[in-house]
C-alpha cells in the first residue's frame, strides 16, 4: 500500500491507532482501500460484534476449564479463528496457558504464556492480560517447586499491572500469591509486610479466594511469630467466611492454623479436633498435596500424647503424599518430623537417614530454615555417635544460620 504519498511506517501507525498521524494520511489510505469515510461507523460496529462473539467463545472455553473439562476447553480454544494479529490473541494464549498448567504440561503452558506476554506488551490496551500471564507463570514455577522463580514472575506481574485496567481482582491475587511464596521460602517478616499492605482492601476484594488467602496468611504468619491470640482470631474469622462461601480449600488450611495454636498451647484434644475437621475436607480439595501438612501436625500431636505408633503412621502418610505430589517443602518437613520422632525414641541411626533426606532436599531447593532444622537434627543424632560428624553438622548449621540472619534478621522456627 505504500507509495510516494504514504510510507510503510505511517500505514503501521494508522493500523496501530497511533494518535499523532496526520488525518489526511488516514483519508488517503481509505481511498486506496476503496473505503468511504461514511462506511466507517458500520464497519466499526461489525468489528465490535465479531469481538463480542469471539469473547463469548473464549469465556465459554474458560468456563469449561473451571468446571474441570480441560481437554474440552483446549479443543474449543483451538477451534477459534484468532490469529496473532487479533485483539484477543493475548487472551487466547493466556487461557491455553492456564489449561496446560492444569494438565501439568509445563512446557506448553509456559510457551503459551510467554506468547501472551509478548503480544500483550505490544498493544496499548488495559486488559491486564500481561499481568495474568505472569501470575500463571508464577503458579507454574510454584507447582514445580521453584519458589524463587515463582516469586520473580509474580513480582513481574505486579509491575505489569495497569491500575486503570480490567481484571482488577488480579492485583490482590498477585499479592496473595506473593505472600504465599514468601511464606513458603520462610521469609516471614517480608510476607507479613505484604499482608499488612493489602489488608486495608480486605473488605472490597472482588475475589473471595484472594480474601481467604490473606486471612490464612495473616493467621499463619502470626502463629509463626508466636502471636497466638492474633493467629486464632484471624483463623476463626477466615473459617466463618470460608464456611459461608463453602470454600473447603480455605477451611482446610485455616483449621490447621487453629489446631496449631491449640497444639502450641497444650490443648491437645482441641488441636486434634481441628486437625480432624481439616481432614474432613480432604476429598473436596483440588490440591491434594496440602493434605500432607495435617498429617505432619498429627504426627507431632501423637508424639506429645506418647502415641508413638500413631505418630509414625501419620508421618509415613505425610511422606507418601509429599513424594506422590512432588511437594518438596512439605516432604522435607515430614522427613524432619520423622527424624525428630525417631531421635526422641533413641533410634539415632534411623533418624539420621531421615534428616539426611531432608537436608538434601532443603539444600537443592534453597529451603534455608528447613536446612537449619535438618542440620540441628543431624547434630543431635551424631553427638554421641561420631564427634567428627557432629562438628561438621555444627559448622554447617552455623553457616546456614548466618545466611538466615542476613536475609531476615531473625530465625523463626518452621516445620511445614
């Protein structure tokens, strides 16, 4: 279309809606395309109707995915004639990325999400699809046990978010996920800061899931900081909200926090009831990996009640779920808890095996607090068996503690 009166660059600017183009150039291009100016409103309305229809089909595919028909959603998305130059192409790729994330096909998920980011970043719209894609990439990394990667992608999503754009609920979901990743990394103080910064919006959060995530984070982090009354308060408030909305995936972790508080306060019967309430939700959970957490806590509870066989059975279940679900942080905690149980029973050689398993996973996945606890367990096990191994563990524990103090300024105990 370019000639001596209009350049390729100007045509490109007109196509992309760049505002500083001389209107006469746009009129000239219309004449070359045999389009009359008076026909533009009708053409625009036609394009809007086509966009509405395409958006309807994208929404329908996303609904299929939400209802569990992921293959049907992918088939629906593949059937749509939406090329890379289509305004909804970034949305299409983001939905495909979500589908493949649900199937745990990480390569395809990431490929589609990267494509969605590439296309969204080239367009001056305000759909916040770029932020959605970063959020999903964070989830992909989290589910592959790369917590550092999950945190980086989520922070990129926060940076990409357009405050005046669509999908405002994504803002709080990004921050909720950031809080989770920081909590799983053991960065308690930083995670609490994220919670406090977002708490002012708690009543007007569109997403109940995000709101309940913040309730869980606030209660869990208060528990970690040994603020037990506050932990119980926010856990109880969150449980009521989750019960009203029948959000079993939130009832589960909140019941565990409440159980943890009772356990810490020596109220073992109340703690056990809370943990059993959590287990009552297990068949309704989409994410089965979190079930190992309650079995770790039951192992601790039965150990305190001197019901050692039940404690060992609970921890074996936690280890089995951790392996099956490839949940490295909780698997590491389960190994540590089993090592501590065996150590309390003077079975030091057996305990060493579990502490070594925990140490290997913690080092590989940069779980510093778990690494510190595993080393302490090993040192306690080797103390009367081998002085050289004992000193080696103490030296390594000292180094890890230095790294923890450098990162957080304080060491907070962490078991799951």
